[in-house]
C-alpha cells in the first residue's frame, strides 16, 4: 500500500552526505512534520539527531516527498502530525 511505496521512495531518494575527507556520514535523524489536508508535507523539524551533519539532508528528503494520503475525520481530510526516523 501507500506506506510501502513511501518507504521505497525514501530508500530510492536518500543521499548520504560526505565529510571533507569523502567519508559518508552515518546516524539517525528523527523528524516531526505535518501532513496537510491536501497530502503535502509542512513544518518539517528535527526532533533528535545523533549527527547534525545529516539534519539538512533529512529535512530536504522529507520536504520533497510525494503527497501522502491525509488523515480523515468524519470523511473530511485533516492536518495530522507525524514522526519518522531516518537511518543514514
């Protein structure tokens, strides 16, 4: 379903930043964001990170995701907060 497609999109589009010596940065970044009524993503913020070098790449990745299926209340789309952890 949609979750599997989103996870595949993340795997296909994630890029690992490199340090000045060309080594890949590794770590986990947890992000909070809002799925808007139209399925777009907004208010992407880092809630925790064990490598600040990854934060901007993580925010850019989540901000560029395809639209989500918005949450619904009484068959009406509503804004909904979500969290996700990216493993670099």
